[in-house]
C-alpha cells in the first residue's frame, strides 16, 4: 500500500532514516556521514519532492560534486572532492533511497545509477622511509644552541606518546575512532592483545601488536601514574585528555609537515598495514577480520594493489630480463 504523505518535510524524512539506521546498529561515524552527505543533497535539492526525485536530478548532483563541490580540513586549503568521497555520497544516497522506497512504496531513485569509479592509486600507503621520518619528527622538537654555542636536538616531551601512537596505528590498521576509545584495560601487556570494543558497525574484535609496538606502549605507559586504572584511556594527549579523531588527525598532520611528508594522515597507516599484511603473505579473509570490515569489497582493493606491487617487483627483478637472455 502506498503510504505517501503530502507535505512531509525533508528534515522529517532525514530524521526517520537516521532513526532506522541507528536501530540497525550502525556506528555513530556512519550515521554522521549519512547525515552530512544527505544534508548536502537536501541543500542542493531545494524545491524537490523527495518522494518523487527524478533520476536526472541525482545525475546532476553527482556532476556537481565532481566539478564544483569543495571541502576544507582544519588549517588546510580548499580542495575538490576525491573520487572516493564522491562514491561515499553515492553510498549514502543509495541507502537513503532504498529506505524511502521500502518505507513509502515509491520508486527507488537510485536504481540504474552506477557507482562512481575511483582509482586504486588514491589509496597511498606510507613508505618505510616516511614512517621513519614521522617517528623521528615525533621524537625531536628543534635544534637548540647552548651557552657555549654547542648544538643539540631537544627531545619532545611527548616523544614516547608519539612513537607509541605511530607504531600502534601501523601495526594494527586501527581507525582513529577506535584508537581514541582504547582504555588501559583493553590492552594485555603480556600477549600484546588489543580488544576493540566496538569498531565500525559496533562490531568488536581483537588485534595483536608486534614486539616493537608493545615496547613502545610499555615505554609510554611508564611515564603515566594511572596504569593500574583499567578504565583510563590508553592514550592521553599533551594536556592529559583523551584523544578524539580530530586531534589524532591533527597530530599526524603536524608530524607530517615537520617531516616534509605530503598528505600525512592517520588513515594512511591503515592502508599501509593492509597492503604490507598482504605483501607478507597474509590472506584476505584474515585481513577482513583484522580491519573490522563487514565485506570484502575494500579488502579486495588492497589485494589488487598488493598484486600490482608484486607484479611490478617481479618485472624489475626478472633474471631473464636483467641478464638480457
């Protein structure tokens, strides 16, 4: 039965959609992204009946995202949306249109609108040398001249914190939202096990740290006087407050600028972990569990990149070609 309601406000439709997705158990980050993307669509679609959206309007909106829409991170210049960001908008619209279709018995306005493509090469891992430079940038503040004019590099007060965060991100591929929620009780120092209470989609999982990352955490926690309080955050910022996703992003961005590394951000550690895990013989199903993905879609992108890397490496190292046989 068609339950179409005349005069139903777009704000009410959006609230109903977010309530439905929240009831399904989607994470707060996913709900925030849906709300953000759909608010952009609502502003673009002034005067449009949301229970009768022409497909041509959606096509024009996607074109607007690609050619005109910009965004600006804190302390950075305005930039155009990446192909992956445009695809995220498409995902938000697809989910919203499916809900509208089922809830109000109206045609799905996203039917036959293909997903925008994005290049694999937009996923850019850190190199080993870049990670080494980030670690060095996190350990040293600046060159200082003493009274007798000798020079030395002053250590940063948060050097142990910075190194621990970098190595944990690199060793686990955690999202910033997951790292910021870790407590001391989530970490087992005997085994290096980290319990992620609720990742994306509120799915809990376990990841493991290698010996170097375990040592970095031990060194960092040795500077804290609250290690016997399991409910305390595992990582505290310079002001002894819990990190947020934004403050973690700003930390890595600052270290990247100091180390002269372009486009340094926390999610690149996730890419680096995933691709190197596969390069070193890991399988995609295990990687899916470690990353906390509900499907293999993103993991397969990493697998494709790792395959390209192996193909290029074999071409470079081919004995037949190098010996001119």
